């Protein structure tokens, strides 16, 4: 059975309440195909989730930009999956390249101050276990693409998730090469299709 089209917008660390209201107003007035055809998900900063949730047209959905790998506790600055569920936020973005690179979220275990860095795969599995839907991000850097390592890099990122979950029903894999973020360059449909066919075959067609 074919999956629906999926359109997502990550607002990252941007915006004021007035700017957010303006964007929501534009979205609410837009002409979009039926929800039977396409899922539309926007991801504002955490502080604006309730505002966007309450004012966005009901057929559009809201995603958090991240959540913690386990139940809440003494993790200053983090947001738990349980909190998102409590706010009735259905989606969360996990494994975004900026978090992988800037905050050292990775596929493999390593040590930092004698504490283990948490896996993107673990975060995906935990979020799903709490009822969230996940936008799981994968993608390679320009250096990795030019060296011919694209498939190995993306395979490792995907494997870290696949080893921890068996049901992909509530997962959207977002292939966004790091070299395409904020550069004006984009991955071609052929490049994206190559990734999908190699890693998932006909599973999602």
C-alpha cells in the first residue's frame, strides 16, 4: 500500500511569537491537497508548540524538534517524549544533522565525561514507545559524498534505527544531505530515490 506524500517544515531556532503567528496565518490560508493525499507537519521551537498547536488548521500537524532518550528526570534543558504526549504533540524530529554534528548525537557509543552519548536509534525507539510519530533524519556531508562514502554513512545511520525498531509505520525517514542545508543546493529526486531503493527497496512504494 502506497504511503501518502509528506511535507515537513523545520523552523529551527527562529522566530518570535508575532512572527510565528504570521507564519501560521499564511499556512492556514494556503491551498493544500486533502489530508488523504498529503501529511503536512511543521516544527516550531519548543516554546511555541502550544501556540502553533492551538492556532494551526486541524488537518496540519505539529512536531517537536527533539526529545530526550528516556523518561524525564535530572536532564536540564531536555524535553521528554512524555511531555510532548501531554501537550498532544504527535510528531518529533530526531537525528537531525545539526544535532549529530554540533551536539555529538551519533550512531555509535562513545564517552563524554565518563557518560555515554545516547544513540539516535535509542531516541527513535523510545519516542515510538510513548506513542509519538518520528521524522528520522539521515544524510551525509559534502566531504563524505565526494569521497564516495554516502551509502556507507547513510546505511550506518539507518541501521542504528533499524536495529532498535521493527515497525516503521509511524516513522518518516527524511533524507537531507548536510551539504544541502542552508546552501541553496538540493539533493536531486534521483539522489533521493537512489537512497530509498538501496536501503528500503520496494517496502514503501
